[in-house]
C-alpha cells in the first residue's frame, strides 16, 4: 500500500511559520508540481514577488483543486487569515460596495495566500497610501489569435524607442501567456482616468510607428487577427494583470517573468516556469529591482492626449 502524504508541512518564512495543508495535492498536471512546490517557488523568488506586490490591493486567483479545476476570483480576503496578514479597503462606487483586499507587506503573506490555494496574484497599479492615484503605468502588448511572438517582439522594440524618447524607463516582463508587459513607475499625481488617457496617447504613437503590426480598434472581433493590441485599458480603475513573478494558472506552471531588454530577441516565454525561474532568480536576482527609483511624469503624454483629442478615461464604450 502506498504511503499517504503528510497532512501538512510547516514552512519558516522570516519570523513566521506558515502551515501548508494538503502539500502533496497536484496543482499543475503537465509535470506534476504540487501545492508545496508552488509555495517553495514563491519562497525562492521572495524578494521579487514582494517588490511587485508591496502595499498594493491584490486580487487572488485561487484554484482549490489545482489549475485543471475551477478558478475563484477573490477580491475579499478569505476568512481565517492570521492577524498579521494585512489588507487595504477599496471601494466600488458603481455597485455601492467595498472590499478589504490582500495587501502584501511581507513574504509570509504570499505563502499564506498560497496555502489558501492562490496561484495568481493580480495587484492594482496603485498603493494603499492612496488607492485612487496610480504609481504604475502598465503597457500590455496583447497579441491577437494569429499574431506570432516575433511580431510582439517588434512592437516591444517600438515601445522601447518611444519610451526612450520620452525619458521613461520601461521594465519588461513576459505575461505568462503569449504577450509582453512593460511597467513604468510614475508620480502618483493623477487619477486612473488620466493615467489611462496618457497610456492611450502612448499606444497611438506606437501604432503610428509600427504600422500594421498594431491595431487599436476598440472591438476585439474587428481587429486584425495578426496584430498586437497595445491595451491601454489595463490602466483603468480596478483592472489588474498578473504581477512580476506570479505563476499563471495553466498546467505548465508558467511564470510572468522579468527580462532584460537585451534578452528580447531570443526570449521564449514558455521556458519560464516554476521549475526554471528559481535558478534564474538565484543567478540574476530581481531584474525589476530599480523600478522604484525610475519615476516618470505623465505631463508630456497628457499633452499628446490633448493633441490627439482623446476622450477622458471615463468615456469608455
């Protein structure tokens, strides 16, 4: 008779001890990684995942039965959290509701969330000091169904060219899927509507330079299926995407992974998984380490938005 796996395993995380129950439950069917493997992965990239999530409201994407099962989108912190797990209140005026969302300030909170079956971490682009003033502008290069990753690379190169001319530092990462994300730290002076409007102006400039590689047509069904959509809407209030170092809920356990610009020509996002990223992190450290020191002002982009007569962030179809 096969031996039963241990009912739990305790992990030391700084000064905390976090109990992982059902540690042998398979979460990722492609190679058989377990819930405990997931927790150990997040331990291995601890500095990076905490930097990506620190002080931000964070939606948890939970998979209680592994990623082949049902996904639960969790805004509110699950019940039973230890007192040291911090939260931040966010309001949803349109619905007259609010939620106290996970607010990571230490690695133990990430490991506790993993114990609660969280695989993906989706933070806001603002912090709890003022949740209505983003400090992160997100450039999401979203390929349409027939778009090759080579075309995504080309658009990323154009985006970097525009960022360099603006004097903004872009921090690229794989999306975990077939796209790329570029993050820019910004001054927390503007609301979501202005940040989205600035992002729209940037996307328009990338479209002008990239030609048929980019299609900003609003309705997805009307876009060129071979093009990249520079998704400025990811800067809308309460829109979230996976953080750097977040795992994606697919059987291969891919990871949204920071890269260097000089890696762009050869990078294959499929190679970044919970099996490979720990060694990469041990060798290179957190490639987004300097992001908080490279702060950009949106003033010029908002002038571009005025020039192009772009609608405000609230005027969304």
